[in-house]
C-alpha cells in the first residue's frame, strides 16, 4: 500500500513546529511581527511546504532537491530563533524547546532523504552500453601508402 502525503511523519512533525511558531508570533507587537515574525513564520512553513513539494515530484533527483530545500529552511528557522532570543521576543527555554524539535526534525529529514537515495539505488535500471571501440594506431613509417600524393601537396601550396 502506497503511503499518502498526510501519512508522512516528517511532514507532521514539520507542521507541529510551524503551527507552534505561528501561535507564538501572533502574540507579538506589529514591529516584531513585521521584522522577525514574518521571516521565522515563512521559514518554518517552508520546511513542510518543501517536504510536500518533494512528495509531488516525479524524479528522485527532484525529490531530494526539495528535501534539501526543506533542510535549508530548517536551518533558517534556527537562525531566526536565535534572533528572537537575542531581541527578547522569546526566552531561552522556549527557544531551546524549538531548537530541540528542529534538531529531531532534521534527523527525520536526513533519514527520509537517505531512504529516498536507497530506493533510487534499488530501482535504478541497468544501463545498456556498447563496448568501446578499439583504436589501432600505427607509426608513419608503418603506413604503406603516403597520406597525400605529390599532386595534393602541390595543390595545398598554391
């Protein structure tokens, strides 16, 4: 039985983090929302969005690329969490909880990508190739006929 998008545990974990950050940011003042809140919310939402987009791609290369984008958004979210602590928008305990959740999510993402690579290796079709031609070289003194006649050489000199 094929697994559906809604069944992906890694996507569910990303949604939990994104929704929690959304609720946290919704309580901030307008300036904090505008400067940091929009950025951290977008990066957190982007983690799950890229996992979902990966699921909808056909080739393994594209699937992996979107999982890597998701991982990049995860690290961007960690960056913004550091900014929230430095700017007094979240306390150290809250930030640490999010970081721990994102670290667990990063491990899940890495395992998911590794599994994808394994499936790709197992399903890769063997390539049919012709054998390489054998090229034989000879020294010029081994050639029985000259490459150019006297007439050809005279024509080139004119």
